[in-house]
C-alpha cells in the first residue's frame, strides 16, 4: 500500500487530532537491540557503534541459557541495547528511516500501533562511516507509540490501566508516520 491508499485515513486522523489534541500519537521510546552472541572485543566494538549512533551508553544483555554448540554460557554478555526517549528519539528515527529508504512493510505494525524493523548494516545510517577495526553490525529497532496520558500506567502512585478507547491503533501510527516522516507503507 502506498501513501495514496492511506490518504482518506490520514485526512480523517488529522481532523480528529485537530479537534482532540490529546489523541495525537507520539513516540514513547525507541529501543535498539544488537545481539552478537559473543563477548569480549566484538561486543565492545558493537557497544561503541551503538553509542555513536544514539549518543547514549548501551547496556549489556546476558544469555538466559547455555548453548554448548555455540559456546554461550548462561549469564555471559552476548549483546547490547539502548532506549532513547524524548526529542532525541524523533531525530534518531529520522536517521533510521533514512537507512531503510523511508519504507516500512504494513506487517511491521502491531495492534497497539508499535512497530519494528531491522537495520542490516550500521553504515547505512547517515553520519556513520566504515571503520575497518570496528566492522559492520546490524540491529533491531522497536518503536513504542503512545498518547498523552500514558504516564498513568507507569507512575508509582495511583497506577491504573489505560482505557481501550485511548490506545494507539495501527492506523494512528501509520497516519503519524506519513504526516511527520513521509513514510511509504508497503
């Protein structure tokens, strides 16, 4: 599906968001996960690349099980992850979409409006250069969409559920991406 297929949905959503600004979706968090399966120097190089891309220090992820065939022990560091929120998330998402060619498959979206995609080579991201000592890594990107008022389910005091009519839908996320990032949905 192209942008033209979502033209009616986009117009309806724009009208709805103009009448009720609290329904406009926003980016809650971007989670970048890189799994190398080995510890040591390759993991340190991957963490450095993630830090260059996001501007934040990544956190190591650890193996939950032992896999003797692959030489992975339980509790061994095998990957890294970073969570980006706020204004930096909007800028980072623009760079990541540039690496994907501003195209996403419609299957990348779930019912709650969240979406994910993979980056095969980090050198596709603008501003990243190939360094022979670092190598090339790929990673997964997960984007969590939310609306104003979602803090209710995360706060410590008087935590509560978000009613179903306030959840972000798949169409809301697609309309948000077409409007703000000019994305083609395939």
